[in-house]
C-alpha cells in the first residue's frame, strides 16, 4: 500500500489546492475570532451613541500564516483594531493588505523563513526580543489569537505568566497552537481556562468540526485536486 502525508505538502502556490492543512487553518482562524468575541464582554467595533463613544476592541494576531491571516481578515471585518506579528518579514505585506498593523520584532538581521514557507525556530536573542515585544503589546489587547507553530516541534511559549498578569480582566486568548503544547503558558488542550485575573484562555484544537459542511467541502476539494494531480481517472482504473 502507498500512503500520502498531506501535512508534508509545501506552502507554495502550485500545491495550495492540495493542502488540507491550509483549508482547515482558514476555518480555524475565522472561528477563533468569532469564538473570542462571543466570550469578550464588549463590542468588537467602535460605536458612537448619545451616551458617548466606544473605541474598537484591540486584537493581536501572533503568526501570519493561513490561520493568522484568516483571523486578521475576520477581526478587521468585525471592526476591531488589529495588530499582527510574524517572524517572517515577508508576512508584512500580507498583514497590511488585510487591514492590520504589522508589529515587527526589534531583532535586526534575523530571518524567520524556513523550508516550504513555514516559520523556523529562532535563536535565543530573537526569542528574547520577541517576548519583549509581546510584553509591550499584550496589556492593551482585548483579544489575542496565537497561531505560532513550528513543524514537528512543540509550539513556542510566547505568552508568559507575567504577561497574563498585565492583561485586562475579561480579555480573551484563543490558542490555535494548543495541539502542539500552546503559545500561552496556561493553555490546556481542548479546555477553557479562566485565570485568577479574569483572562479567558481557549485551547480548542478542532474548530473545523464546528463548521462540518464547509470543512467537508474544502477537504473534498483537496482530495479531488490531489487525485487529478496524480493523473486523474485513467491512472486509477485498476
């Protein structure tokens, strides 16, 4: 028997139609934002009424891969002020095209682009600069969506206990890296944790299951594209 591991498909334009991970990550990014705002005790958008003005919610997206870009687009569409960060400088243009503000890490000369378009694990100096950046941003955020993952490695811990203590009560973190350990120190896989400071941490690992019709349709399209790439019906006639 022969097996094809779809998780090893490179992140290149030519192979995108085959990439089931991309399809599911797109759903996950969308649902993460919807879930976060469902739990957040405030408006996502700005509002001006006779009683006064309400500013938009502030959202930080950590990681601008497929899930991150989907989350950016969704949060922006809901009227939030969106900030995003990625170790890959190439992600800046994509982030800004989606309406978010790109927040760079102050680590000159370090490149985070790995093989196949994925992020690679960075050195200690970069990690320290990255944590300093998040420590500066996180206290002002209402929602944090973290998506940072490294292939075949544990997810980097980017939100520390010290950062959690600085966050506003009622803030929400959705950790899309929970399946590989999580980007937040207090993430628990497939559980919702509320800290003593009132910060909600969501460790959901299967958001696509909440949209079964669309998830099945997209996955089916991936399989059809794969079979066509392998030669189509003439090569599978037996």
